[in-house]
C-alpha cells in the first residue's frame, strides 16, 4: 500500500471532508467506495471543457505510468467557477483540427472514458492550477495541439498530499476503476453520444 502514513486532516474550506494537505492513511484507502455519485449526474455536472492539448509537466507517463493531456489555462473557468479541486471522471474526445491530416486511428477519436486531476497536485507542489486528463485508452502517437473536449460528470475524491509516489500511483489506479464503474450506469453512458462531442 506504499508508505503513506498519518491522519486525514479536515480542510476549513470543505467542512467534513479531507483537504489538499491531508495525508491519506490506510483506513482512507481501504474504505473508498468503488462507485461514486448519484445514478445520474447532478448539479454542477455536466461541466464542459475544451481547448487544444498543451505540453504538460511530462511526469504522467514517466513518473506515474499514467499519461495525461493538459488543457490550456483559459479553458478552466467552467471548473474553477463550479467545482472544488480534486479527482473527477467523465468522457473526453481528441480530434484533429478541421482540414488537417491526422495520425490518430478511428478508435483514438472516439468518445472515451477519462479521469481528471483538477487543482494544485500537492505531491508535485504545482504553482498554478491545472486540469490534467488521463484518457483511458492506449494512443499510439502523441496528440499535442489537437482539439480535446471533456465532459466532466462526477467527483471521485479530493486532492491529497502523498508521502510516497507508490501510494499516489495506487490511488490513481483505484481512481480509474471507480471512474469506469461509476460511468457504467445508464445515466452516465448516454453522455458518450452527447451533442457536445463530434460523433
């Protein structure tokens, strides 16, 4: 389970919940539900994000085995205005700009499940807020500069301060499972064909 230890500390901005400076302990990890959220997305969801894929910090693939696509800062206000920092789930789609050639396959440009880290990523001590999206699909090529749309449908957990990379990786893997199980419900699956996407 990694060597993370310590108590979970409540954040003043989120009464009754764990905050971004909290260190997850064994009880947090073993009591996490594998399905989160109501049977249909509730306010403030869905939240729509879009923009060209940016170069990020380069650590998702190298450090965590979880490649992420970053949205530009000017695409974040819908999340900043409606949601707290944390880990979210939903669907995303990457498409080439109109009229440009593409190295992406037909499968690559489908609407796909995603998990998103939104916030400061305290393990890495980010100096600015980011939205880092991991699309649960194996892409054969990079897609920097391509258009990405993300439909955020639910909240998984708050940001946490991890004392080890291993503990962070373990929770990321569990986040993916939570996202897939949570979105297997009909009230979420229907968003794969939402008009927001290019389908």
